[in-house]
């Protein structure tokens, strides 16, 4: 599989991971059945897509990219869905995470 296809599948993993985080919040500590079920299904889908990506992209780069992008996407989702506004220091931390993901993917060795 080409790197481009792998990165597209990685984006799908980020979407699924972000959805899982949103469903987990809505599951109220896994006391609500439907959000809990959706949490489980999206986590399984997320791990499945990550395993596909790891056939092409090294595990460290895959997971660093996934984790960083998922943190950013979940923060944006939290702002939109739950009105959870990050403070100044959180924004600085998120900028550093974005910088780290870019450094790993653009400057790091992939092989």
C-alpha cells in the first residue's frame, strides 16, 4: 500500500478515535447502553484501521501521528459539542503537539 493511502486510512482512524472519545463522554461512565455500544464499536474500528496503517508506516510514527491528531480533533470536538473552551496554556500545549506531529512526519526518518 502507498504512503498516501496509509495516511488516508490514518485520518479515518483519527475520525473513529475522536468519535469514540465523544461517545465515551456521552456514555456517562458506561451507564448508558447506546453511547457505550458506539464507544466500543468506534474503538474497535479505530484499532483495526491503525493496524492496517502500521503495515506501511512504522508503529512509532503511526501512533505519534494518531495520538497528536486525535488530541487536536477531540479538543475541537469538545469546543463544538460540549462548549469546553481551552485556556491559554492548553492552546500553547496544543500548538506544541501540532508542531511535534509535523516534525515527526516531515523531518523524522520513516524507515
